[in-house]
C-alpha cells in the first residue's frame, strides 16, 4: 500500500522527535562510560603513572556492562558501607545502559499502523530480543525522567569516585 501524504508528514515528525530525544539523552549521558572507566582506573591504579595506560588499554576498552559489574563487585567486597549506600546501583546502571542502547541502536516504528496515528510527543522504537520484535514507546516526559535519573546516578558515581580516590 502506498504511503499517504499525511503518513509521510507523520514519519517526518517522528524522525525529528527521535533526533531530539536521542540527542538530548545521549548527549547528556556521554559522561557515564568515561566516569565508570575512571572509577575502575582509580581503584586499580590510584594515582600511579600506570593509570593512563590502564585507562586507555583496559578500562576504556571494557564494555559498559562489564564496567558496571566490576564496580559493583569491588564496592561489595572492599567498600561495604559505600555499597550499602547505593543498593540499587547495578540495576540503575543496567537501566541506563538499556535505555541508552535503545535510543542509540533501535529504529523508529514507521509501520502503516504507527503512521496512521497522529502522535506529537512520543516515538516508538523497535528492538529485537530472543527472536521477537519489541516496541518501546518513549515520550518527551519519559526521556526527561530518564535524564533526571541519569543525573542522580552521576552524583552517586562521583561520590564513589571521590571515596575510592581517598582510599576510604
């Protein structure tokens, strides 16, 4: 079936909104991975001259998920009080990573059904998992809430970073 002019306009609006949502969220969370890498480098190298080499060749090359797990593991074992202060850290990092990956890698639902509905403040992203197509609707409010959660997570990670730097 041919796409109508109305559907074509809706497709343009969806793509423009997706660019805005992606840009605002992804641009606002670019600090996450370097901060995780720096926490890991600080833990293993402190202020030694080896830190830059460790950062560039080990921590910087680790996947986000592995960095999150490693930080939570050494907090649990070596900084139990700090770990207790942030009991949901691993879940929060996983949720941030998952949402970030959807925005970065998923495509927009531009099916005939999606284009037939005139929605101005949400985009439906299409992902695939375990052989199944999944849809995730993201509104401007959802993205703003996720950005606020990311900012709170940044505060937690900076506290962790400073505590580890002090050697507490």
